[in-house]
C-alpha cells in the first residue's frame, strides 16, 4: 500500500513543488481492505476564481430521468470478491448505513461537450484550467514554508493521461500523468487537440467550481453523494456495480474502463482508449448511462474520511455530507467527493466503477477524466 501525501511536484510534470496527489493505491492479492483512495495528482487550491455567472432559469428536465425516492443501504460491507474480482474497498466506504432519499431528476448522461459549449457561449465563462494559478491562493492550502514555484510553471494547465510503453511501478504516477499547459475542455490533450466531432462526449477538465457555475446557469445542482449512489444502484439491493454483480470484464461491455494491464496495455474490448460517447453502453435500472467508468463525476459533498462512521447509528434523511472536509493524508486540503470511476479504472489500480467507491479532490482540480452530471429536485 502506498499513501497519498503532499509531495514535491514531479519534475517530469513541470509544475510547482507541492501538490495534492490522488494516485490510486495499489492492490495486493492478499488484501482488499485499504485506506482512503485517490486517483490523480491534483494542484491545490490553485485559483482565485470569481463567479460572475448569473443564476439561470432554464431548469429544463430535457434529457433527465425521474428517480423515485426511497431508502437504501449506502456504502460497502467489503464483500466485493464474490465474482472473482481482485479489486479493493476503501476504509472510507465503511460502514454500510441506512439512507432515505427524496425523489429527484438526474441527467441520463454526463454533461456533454455541446451542452457545456452552450453554457460558455451564453456566459463567456472561463474554466479553472484556462486560468493561471494564483500562488497566494495555492499557499493557503499548503504546509507552512512551502517554497514558491517558478513563474514559468504557474500557467493555465490541466492533467492529461499518457499511456506508457510498458509496465511501471504504480506508485510512480508521474509515468502516466502530465501537467499540460494549454489543456482544457476545448483542447483535452493540450494545444493541437480539439473536440471536433465529439459533441456527444462527456466534457472533461472540469473542476467542481466549473460544475457549480454550470449548475447555477442551468438552474440545477450537483447531486449529493447519497443521491448519486442511490441513483447508481438503479433500484437494486446491495449490488457491487450499477448493472449488478457480474464483474466488469465478464460478458458484454458494460462501461468504459481500462481492460488489460494499466497503464500500458488496454485491450479495448469496450471500444475506447480514452472517453467514450455518452450512451455507448446499456443504462442501469433507472435509465442512467455511464454511472460506471468514462469520467469521474463531481458530487456536492465535502469529503471526510470518517463521515460514514459519524452517521452509522442513525437513519440519514437526504444527507448532504459533512460540514467540514478531512483527508488525513492531506489535512491542509479541503476536498469534494467524486463518484463513478473513469476510463482509467482497472482492478489493479482503481476499481472506481463500484457503486460505493469514493474519490475526492480539491474543488479547483481538473483532469482529462473529470466531468459531472446534474440533478433537479422533484416538486412535492
């Protein structure tokens, strides 16, 4: 097991010296119980991003699915090997606890490039990946005495995945992550790349702050973690995945994930090396697509490693998460919850496609596998 921690930023990433790493923890064959989990390096609180987006009045339910409220057991009991899986369950997924959820509407798919473009065209919004990092903001979330990085690396940028040529140590996330100047939602791999012909792909390089601004314009909101997991389970009880218990690599392709040996050999049985168009795979029982894989999806909640333990002895009614964020590996840094996994998830590295899996990052983090979907409250 290797822990996330504040470290010197890797020279190969050409970025400032201290970052929040959310690098997925490796899985040994003899243990599936691990500590809290993260899946990409994340610059800390790097932006002072003013929000000038005017509240929207659209509130359209086009493309959304009605989710009937109810109760369910949230979290995991650690029993994830019943179908031969070698993945892990994080300690922050314990214990299972009872949750009641009101009815709501949820996007059937992740927000797409064409949907996000409509928002940008209407508002002139600039994403966090397109804004130069603000050192005065960065250092507020770093340990005292962290040295200031060179001006040359404090440039608009985001994280891009690079497939390796062969096996690498999974501890060394610098082998597949690149801090790429000029990478953002319109140029997902950096200058020279574009999203032409990809209107129906999920928008990426989206921070929590960006998602919030979109929601404000659209008259919607991000789902709570509880709403997201309830919706992902699709009406099933105590199933591992959004489709049931069959392992992700068995039977027909169920989601866009990394099949083979991460991060160098993707067998492409699901048809895609990077993101896939939305609705490329069958929906879950509620008619929701890509609740597993493709891109990580932001939730409204703060992340706290012990949140489930805090509410274990009560029935939670529409919980909206803890009041404060706490990750013991990076106690200086406030983080929000992400769910669902991405095209990079693989049992050897990241089984994020499980219903109960929890991810977290700073609200201004962006990467090539970070996106979102929205919800709307159902009227009583």
